[in-house]
C-alpha cells in the first residue's frame, strides 16, 4: 500500500508540473512568433499577373484583385486566374 501512496503523490506533483511547463512553452512560442513578425516582417513582392488579356475582362480582373486584397488585408496578390 505504501508504493501506491508514492505513485499517487508523484502523479499529483508530476501532472501539474507537466501542464505548467507546456503552458510556458506555448506562451513563449507565441511571444517569439509575435516578436519575429513585428521586427522581422517578410518582404512581400507583388507577383505579376499571368492572365492573358483575352481570357478575362478587365472589369472582372479588377473585382477579383480587390476581393483578394480585402480578404488578405492587402498582403495577397493574384498570380493566376483560370476558368474551371
């Protein structure tokens, strides 16, 4: 019965310890991601549109580009438009 008591004691100490360490890892990872995104942003180069002029109207292309820009917060670009 003594071994069972030690096992429960180790479980009661070990499980919160593991939980605490995992929380520290998650929070430090989020902090690292936010710092990297703040101080080292990725350079976004606009890609040239590879759409032939005859395949899609200019008005439709403008609408597609504005929709992509609105959804991605101005970071996305249209690189190719295909009819399915």
